C-alpha cells in the first residue's frame, strides 16, 4: 500500500525534523537521570555483598517489621550469589530503585494535581491510558532516535514512562476517596489547604498510594528486562543471551532470578502496605 | 429577650443548582420548593430564614430529613455560602470575612461536632482532641494539658494514646466533644451529634451535654430530627420544614400552642407528662392557702406531680419558684394539658 508507506515516511521525516530541537530541550533535562543511574549502578556493585545483604535485610525489616521476611530476602540473595548472578541482580535492583524513586517523585504530585482539579484529571486520563496500553517496545523507538544507545537515560525514560502510571492513578484515586466527613471536619476547624493536604489527605490516601508504588515497582521490573534490548544491564541481559544464542539453561535460570526479585519486592512493599492499613483501621 | 443574639441569621436563602442567582428573584417573589424544582431544576435549600441564637443557651433546630437542617448549620461557619442573606456572629457579618479571618473564626470562635464523628483515623485520641490548637500551630506538648483536661471531663481518662478505631462509637463521639471543647470556642455546632448512637448511649451523651452546659454556658446549636432529644436539650427551639422556619420559640410554648398542623403532628406522639413543666400549665397569681394541699417547684415535670397527687384530680398545689409562691396548679388543668389542645375527636377530624 503506497498510502501506508507515505504515512510512515512522513512521520519519520517529521520526527527527524523536530529531533534536533527536541534534543536541545530534553537532553539537559534528563541528564541527571543518566547520572543517577550510573551512580546507583556503581554503588550497588562496588558495595561488597557482606555489607549489601545486611543493608537490604535492614531495609526490609524497617518497612515490614518482619524478621521472617528479612530472612527470606537474605536467602534469595544468597541463592542468587551462589549461582553467580549476584552482580546482575544488583544491576537490575539499582535500576529499579532509581526509576521507582523518580516515578514516586513525579507521580505523587501529578496525582495530587489530578485529584484537586477535574480539568487536570480529564486532561491526564487519556495520556495515562495511552502510556499503559502502548506496547512497551513502542516507547523505545523514538527514544533510540533521540538519545544514543549507550546512555542509561534511554532505558531510564522508557521504564519511567511505562511504570509511572499506577502511582499517579492511585494517588488521584486515594485522595478523592478520603472520607468527605473528615475533610469537612478539617475545614470546620480552620485548616489551610496545605495543612489539609499534608495532615489529612495524603496520610489517609497512603494505603492507595502504597498500592500504586507496589504496582509501579512491579512494572519497572517487567520493563527492565525489555530495556536490555537498548543496553540496560542486569538479569535481562542474560535472558536476551538465552534467546539469542539459544542457551536454554541461562535463559531459564535468569528467568528464575527475575521471579525471585519480583517476589521479594512485592512481599516487602505489600508488608509495608499492610502495616499502614493496620494502623488506620 | 433582652440579650444581644450571639448569632443572628438574617433573610437567608440557599438555592442549589447550576445558576442560583438567576432564579433567586423568583424565590424572593414566593416561588415554592416544588415549583422551583419542576420549572427551573434548582433545589430550594433554605428560604427566608431569620433566627436569633441567644448566647449561653442551647438552640435546637429540628425538622424531618431533607428539611435543610444540615444546610443551615453549615452556613454558621460558612462551610456553605448562602445565595443571599447575612449571618452575624457577635454582630459581625461573617460573609464579609476574608479567608484568613474565616479560618480564625473556625479555629477560635466556633467548633463543630459531627454525626459520623469525623475524627482523624491516623491520629491518637489526644491529637484528635487537640486538633484546634494544633491547626493554630501549637505543638502536642503545648496543647496536651488542655486536651487531657477535656478528655478527662468527658470520661476518657487513660485513653489518650488509643486510636479512634479502637474505641466504641459512644467513646469516639466523646472525643468529638472533647475536640470541640479544647478549642475553647464560645459556640458549639452539633449536627445530629448523637443520631448515630444506640439509644442508651445516646441518653448518656445527652446527660453529659446537659452537665457540661450547666457548667460552661456555651452557645450551642444542636440539630436533631428527634423531638424527645430536642425537648430534653432545648432552651430555644426552631422547627424547619422544606427549608423554611415553621415555628420558633420556647419549647413548652411550641408544645402547648403549635402554630401549624405539621407541628401538631410532630408533637402529637410524645409523652407530655415527661416534657411539660409545672410553670407551663399553672395558673399565675395569688395562692389561696386554704385550697392547696402542698408545694411543688415550678420546674418540676408534670409526671412527678401526677405521682405526688396519686391521680386525685381534685387537688391543688402551690407553685414555688426561687423561694416565692408564684401560682397554683390545679391537677384538673394538668390532666387537660396532657392531651393536645383543641384536638377534635378522631371521628370528627376533617382533612
Ligand atoms: N449540594 C447540594 N446540591 C443539591 N441539593 C442539595 C445539596 N445539599 C443539600 N441539598 C438539598 O437540600 C435539602 C436539605 O438538605 P439537608 O442535608 O440540609 O437536609 P437535612 O435536614 O440535614 O436532612 P437529614 O436529616 O437527612 O440530614 C435537601 O432537599 C437536599 O436534597
Ligand atoms: Mg443532615
């Protein structure tokens, strides 16, 4: 079909035309992301395992107050180290930490803005729908044009765009669901908008926000594997190697590593969520 | 009444809908709730409300569900703004207040108790009780003593560090009352504050409020749809129907002289002996010593006099108020007062 070729060529030409202009703006804005990813990758790999694993156990205990869970975390990382996947796991974890943190950093304020204005909500929902339904591979294409494949921010942006949606949605929802009676009481006792936001709305929306964070982490984990196609280090690289050179064993075992990591992250964030819920109801 | 009203509501109208101002002239010309709804798709929430709320007393606003009680009380601290009219608090029109002055009013001059308690679930009982000073910027350490004092006063000693969900409904509402008291405001707004509680606990809470009021003399605006509760608490009673005031005044007066069939219906089912007081049915003036068999207090309930007289309708009692004899109670009059005045027999009743 000549029409379809015209369309794709037109799009490509259009994108190439604005590319340089776009790059001037986006490049410096996203540079900190590259630094953050590089630093995190370096830090998590440079730290010896006998410091790293206790630190991770401590974090687990701090958010979940569960010794059992901390033990489980140690066991999983011990196993991954035993099969020589420790470095890959740390790389994946570093990327997830950075990306999930940035998702929360931007997602929560965006969600708050949506909850405060129906107009903002109406404008954001189609964007979020698109980000969530677009096949993850599709994000990568324009990004490859924009940045060089060796830059970490390339995969960083792809992961963030994909994973930020749930934390935005659930922050918006959580704040809108805060009991209207409690909000009325806050008004009746003369709270300012700020006091209401930080003293009432965010704390009461926290269970929903945390559920969003949990989903965001799960989605970054899914994306980090795909992002290996554009040079993201970590367990995804091993999966790709398994596919490319048909090394069945490597592919399956690295898949298992990803499953373990998923379970850990899910359990820890859910335990934190359960603690918040328990203190409120 | 010579006292200046603490709160005065003047010609207050509230219309809900897409463009209230456009239909206001029609309402001012006397269009009713149903017509406004049918022709213009606007809800007439309140219509020409004029109420003076005396200081240091309990004013009860009563009406059926949907009569506009919650809407009215929310105008007093401007949780809702009127379509037209004025609300004067201590003589100042609060509709002229800017945001900052309004917050000050809400923090220091008025407090509110809610039907569903509306406590902060993530704060302790102590922090909830100290909400008003906390909002004004005080630290927990600064307000703790005051908050603890009022928590103790409402019967919550030792519960300071609990969270609201650990308490029963009645206890949660005690926290709600302590929260209102800790603000040290003169005015307390209570929107169906006891309606969500079990009957027994409800009675306890009513007694607690009466005790507190005898001690503190706050200006209380209390909303209820329960006539027994209204009569128990009210110094001043306002009856709302479809957004307008049907009758207001002293409860005993309203009971004895209902101005409207709506109110007659309302008051027909209550136990009058338990509500009416001697002073409302006595004959005022000189007491004939020879005719009376004893003395009773002007504020006694009729019920206790019936018990005293053992049902003998021939007796008369001298009525004493503040040590002086002020009138005579004929038990015959008492019995007559127990049934609604001028009420035709059921058979003759015409629609
Ligand atoms: N925001 C609103 N928009 C439209 N109509 C409203 C709104 N708020 C209240 N109303 C209407 O105003 C009328 C009075 O409502 P209000 O809540 O004040 O009644 P109420 O006497 O407190 O009733 P209840 O005993 O059920 O609490 C009702 O007809 C209600 O439907
Ligand atoms: Mg109501």
